[in-house]
C-alpha cells in the first residue's frame, strides 16, 4: 500500500481505452512544477488518443502556471486534452480551461479571483506592483473569455473574479468554464444496475426501499394455463394453485365464458359440473441472502489501518537507520580529525623544543664569538688614547658614528647598556 503525496503523477490506460492520465495534486510552483510536467509530457506514448488532467489544486504561482499552460497549448496540437476537475482554484482554473474539453464532478468546486502577492516597500514600489497585478487580472479574464463555451466577455469575468466565490459545477457550466458535469451517482444508471442485481438476487435487502419493495423484488414463478385461465403455482412444494382472473372482454353478455357456451356462474367450472375447492394462499416473501456489509467494511477498514501502520513503522525504521548511519559516519569523521589534531600538536611541540634548543646553541656561540672578538681588540687598544665615554669616542672619530663604533666597541657597548637601562 502506497500513500500518494502532492505532485504530478501519470498513468497510461493504453490496454483499455488508450487514455493517458496526469494527476495534478497540490500547489502550482511548489508541488506541481513546470519541469516536472514537461518530463511527464515526454513519456506520453505516440499512439495515445486522449490526455486527461485530473485536477485537485488550490492554485499557485502565476508564472509557473502560465508556462504549463503554454506547454498544454502545444499538447493540444497533437492530442485531445481533457480537464477532469474535482477542485480547481485560482491558477488551477486557468490550467483547466487551457484543455480542449472540461469536465467537473457534480460535487466539485471552481474558484476564480483576482491575483495577489505579499509585498513591502515605498509608495513607488507598491504602485509598480499594483500595475503588474492589474495587467495579470486582464490577462486571466481575457483567457477565460477566449476559452469559454458561451458569449461572456472579459469584463464579465473581471467582475466574477472580483467577487471571489466558489462556484458549483452547475455555476461553472453556466459561466462556460466547463462543458459537462460528471455525476458518478446518476439515478438512472444506478436503477439499471440495481434492477440487474435484483433479478440476479445479489442486491442487499437493507438497501431496498420499503415503499417499493413489491415493485423492486421480482420473483420468477412458473405459470400454467388451464381452459384459457392462467394458474400461478404456489412457490412451496405441494401447494395449491389459484386461478388468475380473466379480462372482462373474455366474458359474453349471455353469461357464458365464450368457449363452449356453458356458464361459470352456477358454481361449476363449465366442464364437468364439479366444483374445485380453492384455498387462500398466503403470499410468500422471496428468500434473499442478507450480507453483513458492515462487518465486511469494518474488516477492510481494520486491514487498511494495520497495513498503513505497518508501512509507517517500516518507513520510520528506515529513517532511523539512515540517521544512525549518518551519526556513525560523523563520529568516525570526528575521531579522524581529533587524531590528526593530536598528531599536529605533538609534532608542533617537538618542533618548538628543537627551535628553542637551536636558539640556546646560537646564543652560546654568539657569546663565544663576542668574547674572542673583544680579546682580539684589546692589544690594539693599548696603542690608542684611553677613551672612556661615547662622547669622547665620537670626538676622536670626528663625529663618524660607524668609525666610532668600530674603533671603540667596548665604549659603545657600555653606552648602549646605560641607554637601555634608562
């Protein structure tokens, strides 16, 4: 058992009458898409005679609906198209009248109204959108008038759209939206089927009207004829038979029965003078099998409920299973990423330690080089003037900063040390 949801569904009845049926259920532009409809059109067999649109839709997007209408127009060139309407509202009514023939259920409904939209903005923006809506109103009314089965004009349809009311099947026909009303409970067709079932003894007696019971229940009795009079045998075995009254036309004015001249009014039957006793016979009602449809329907209903629950349980289990698989995949991904993160952190820690060790080694080497450099400069300083301050060093080098720094490195070092300490 499958539960049909909103959308577009197609089925071919090629084996029976060559029809191709497209079910349009739901909101146009959401449940019913233009691309979906085009794909369905591509699956129509070439030898199809008639394409039927079963419509049960509250309407929807004007733009998507107009696109589908254009596609139906192309379809009209190749096949006979029929709209079979149960509920058509708003944009769905335009899809319906786009078909060459339109039929509507006797208890169906048809709604036309002015287009609308949700909108926010300044006065200029609202005026633009209002102008667009007016143009859409005229476009829809003109299309109704062009597809109508009567002489109503676009102005007439604009007035009807402004009223915004649900039309019955008869009202929809009066306005020219449809050409035929489908009534699955036609009384004449029902009576013919009912009579056939009664003759076959298969019609449930609970449904037979009490007022017409004798007229509707026909009992086939064998009849015999004796001396010009019909005798109906009693349904029960061994029962007596009753003479059926003859027409007055068979009686002669002279008191005879019109056969051998003997009278039937003297208590005899007009043959051998004897009187046959006649016993009253009680009418026997025919035995009709009574079927307990209530319990049968209840069983079907219970079976349907059980099947639906079972399907929902299976569907729920499948959803849980898929969700569980997703969660497991996510957990694996999290563990993988955590492992990579830990590995990077470990490698980064090692690299940090190596870097710090290299810095310590380089500092040690720098200190050794500086010490050796200072020792190399000490002999040269014995032959120079003793300079103790940086100002003196600059004076000795005639203000040459680079020369003073190179010539008096210790003074420069002491100078910089004092400057940094401040």
